[in-house]
C-alpha cells in the first residue's frame, strides 16, 4: 500500500477539522470538528505503524487507542459543558458566551451615579 494516500486524506480531514473549529458558531459542531481532527491523527498513527512495523511493532495502534480514549473523555466533558451552557444561557452559540464574569462592585456597593442633578 502506498502511504501517500492515507497521509493526504488525513491532512484533508485535519484541515477540515481546523476550518470547523475556527468558523463554526455552534459548540456541538466545534466538538465534532475536534473529533474530526483526532480521527485524522489516528489515521496518521495507524499508517505510520503499517509503514514502520519493523522498528516498533504495533506502537501506532497503541497510540491510536490512547487517542480514542482521550477523544471519549473530551466528548464527555465537552458535552457536559455544552449542556450546562444551554441551561444557563438557552443557547449553544460560542459567540454569546462571556469569557469573563463582570467584576463585583468595590465595597459591595453600586458605583455612584454621575448625574448633573446629583451635585445639587
């Protein structure tokens, strides 16, 4: 088997996954794009294992199994975060998620209102 075909396929899959992570607004689709990138890495590992079997037998397959376990854990945690986000914000759009919480007021009080009538 020529190893060029799986390598090019993996590169296309990885590029499609990167495009999905960078361009998608939906958190579930971002998770699917990350899974696509992890599957591209698995394809590279298994292809490298078949081409260099004499050096380290079955090492690529073992690494691929580790990547599959990592992907399962990532999906479990990611979907839990997405469900909690949907419960709190009623949306799974990544753009609507605030990355920082607003800071609490100093001294526990609301800041003074600067109004023209407040100085009278």
